[in-house]
């Protein structure tokens, strides 16, 4: 894989349309010369990565199509072995990929390494799950049965985001390939060099044509999703996801989407407000708020609101004072985040910490706590994707739950409560794919969920993702009717199976 120092002329074979958050639909600069990436910490030009030409995208899909039959007929255990080989290669390249992640998106190297480690684990997990992916059986009469066979869909188009670029990509790549699909991957145009480098690390583990990478912006992503592919998997903005879903309807491709979210945090009156504020800070400020399931809006019971808000302000100030808040991916993202904050301030919210554009280079934005928010503010209804914790005080748990259930998204929600009745009430009512109780992040390995509303559709992770990348064939098998003559016209030598059983019964 090329060294970081020579990235400026790298030919990216990746492509992402508006596949990341809505506000991330365009790279820092895309023109006829390619994608120019600026350092989010300094604002300086890092490199320009050429976009894939339309002919190159078409060729990649054609190559994947030609490789599909052989890869589909490869034994699942061999496909799993290839994934394990890819996981080892990824682990060996972790430091260099983490430094590219840091350069292009601003993510701290230690956090980037954690994301790459998650990608390694995901590949290893799918290497084990793929060979044991199985169908179901149903018995008919005594000499008949139905069973199902899972078959690969064919060619997969994978479009992945920049906020956790390796971990998310490895999930889709691993599930697609281990089930026998070939894949064309388009990473985000916000980290094209990292996407290209990831492809260079993983591709040698597979036969030619099985896994390819193409680079570019929205135009390349649109061309890929409108090509003759059989399945499209997309993690990114709801606006891009809606366009991809329409493309799937026209082409017949199966579409899997994990899109934007506006995840609520509901804080009940019976929890420790300082602990709850710590959970809120983790959910809102981790990765500078650039996480699909980040805490985006907070509803806190009025009985503990004062203590909770004071502790949350302290959490934000600590992060701002010790410099642990990384920059947002670029200035456009920062402008989007600040526009929502400014709108809330104009409508009467108060920024008790942060809330102002910092002076200096790069795309930094402070951890921000907004109090006095109301449910008609954009910051409470739209995805923000920045380090902002907007708080609305509610009179009762029921009021908070009603507000938490509102909106067009349906990705995830968190409830902090010691009241089992309230917890059960929230689990039943919240229209989201994932409900988290008393922990904003976590979950068992291999967990999966189905987003709802504008947050997407289909399973995006876990063993269920293998089902998304396959289609089911039902086989019905029955015994042929008994015959009184064999093929030569002579009578059979002995009784058939049923007759033999009958004779045994008689004896």
C-alpha cells in the first residue's frame, strides 16, 4: 500500500455519493481535477484524489459480474478463510490507516485505531458466521420435505461514510463477500485516500474482481447505484438514502440503508443527575458528535433538571478546556452545526457552554450545551452531527416520552430510568430500531437492528446482515410414485420402501 507521503497523486477507486450525512453530501472540493482534501485541524491542502471516470465505474461493475459465478461457487469455508486473511492484513496496516483517518477527518489516532480494531473483529466474526449461515426445513408427508437454500444476490454496491470509515466498511464488505457476492465499494469522498488504502489492503485476500474500490463524489455514487447491481448497502444521509431507495426500485436491486438520526435521550426523575449528565456527555460529544447513534436531543425531568444541567455544563467545559474535542470533518460540516445552534439561540435557547465559532484554523467546534430548547427548534427535530447537547425540561416522564417518540427518524433512543414500568412503557412506545436502557453506547457483539422512518430499512449489522445479502430458494422434494415395472419393463426385484414397511408392520 502506498505510503502516506505519496498520497497526493493516488488514483482512488472509491466512490461515495451523498452517502454520508446530509450535510456531508459534498467533499471539501470536487472538480475536474478530482477531490481536494483539506486538513481539518489546519485548513491546509492535504492532497487531491482523482475521481473515477464513468467508464471506470461501469467497468468495475462488469468485472464484478464476471467474477460473481466463480466466487458464488467457492466453498463457504474458503470464503471465510479469505476474510480471515483480509483481517490479518488490516491489522498489520492499522497504524498507517489510522494516520490517514486522522489526516483526512481529524479523528484522533487512538480512536481511529479502535475503529480499525472493530473492523478486524467484524471481518473475523463474519469469517466464522458465513460458513454456518443456514436455511430452514419443513416436513411434508413422511416421504417429502421442504428446505431453503441461501444464495448470494450477485454484485453488491457498498457506499460507506467517513465518520467511522473502516469499521462500517468492513461490516458491509465482510457480510457481502462471505455470502458469495462480489462487491464494488465507494468510500466517502471526505476520506478518499483512506478508502483507497483500505481497498489496497483488503483486495489481495480475494480472487481478482471479487472486491474493488472506486472513488468520487455524488455523481460517482449515483452512477454506481444506477448500474446493474443486485444489492445496494448504504450508510449515510437520509436524503441520499431516499435517492438510493428510488434507484433500487428502478433497477430491482435490494437496498439496505442505515441513514440519519435524531436520537433522543430521556432522563427520568429517579436517576443520579450527575451520572445521567455523564451519559449525556458521552452520547453527545464522543467523536465530536459525529456518530450515527449520537445523543441529539435530551428530555430531562424537571425534578432533577437543575443538577443535571449543571453537571452537563461541567462535562462540556472539561472537554473544551482540556482540548479533547476533535475538529469536525470540514468547514461545511461546522457551518451546518453552527447554523442549527444559531437558530436555537435566536428562538430563545441559552448556550451555557460553547455555542460560538472558535477563532483559528481548522474546523473545530466546542462542546456545546443549550438550555431552554423547545420542540419547534431545528436542533430538536433535525440531525445535527456535531458536539451539541440541546436540553428540554419536561414536567413528567410521559411528556418526555411523547416528545422522544416524535419526529421523522427512527434510528435509536436511550432511556435512563430505574423505574421498570417506565422502561417497559418506553420500550413499547419508541418507534426506533434500537432502544438503549441506562447506557448510551455498548451492546453485545453481533447485535443488529432495523432502522425505521427516514433512518433507513433492513438489518445493517450482525448475523442478520447475512440474510440481507442473500436470497432464499425454497426446495420441495418428494418421493416419486411407485412403479410396477423397472426401466426394462420387468417387474421390480422387491417391494418398494412403503411396501417393505408394510410387510414389516404385518410381521
